[in-house]
C-alpha cells in the first residue's frame, strides 16, 4: 500500500501468517526490534502501532505498546516486546491485519528502530 510508504520504503512491518497456524493457540509471541547505537546517553520512546483502516477523523493506527528506555553510548541494542494479544487478534480476524508500525524516537526525534537498513547499513 503506497499510503504505508515513505520515499518508496516501507513505513510498516507486515506479517502474513499461514492459514495452518490460524487455529493454533498462541502461548507466547515476542517481537524483537533492533535500536541503532547512540552517541550520547538518551531516552528512547518505543511505540508499536497497529495499522487500521482510516477512520472518519483520519486516524490510521491504534497504539499497542509503549516503552521508555534509557540508552547509553555503545553498540545498538535488541529490545523484546510482548505481542501475544496482537497476534491472537490478527489470527482471529486476518482481514484486519494491515501491519504494524514501529517507532523508537530519541529525545531529538530521530528514529532508532531498524525496520529498513539505511545506505551503508547492514540489514538484520
């Protein structure tokens, strides 16, 4: 969906599940995201948003999870987020699965979540 892209790159992460797993019981579901390294100590606000069909007021997403993390300079970090309920809902109503958007903004508004590698940056 072109509405879910910025400069031709995906703005969201879309997961498609086989119909075989649709009727399985979800015991645990973790989403792991990688946050780029920072040069100075900073607070990062991580948001996982579920994309929905546009509402009358223009809203295109609902919040799933929010985290506040303190990061120190050095290597990037992996962060785990519980998405069991999100996955259960996607399996119950696959037609409503439009994807999720992942944001991890530092204090200056820079997005640290690697969802699409930048030039010169390795993919995950």
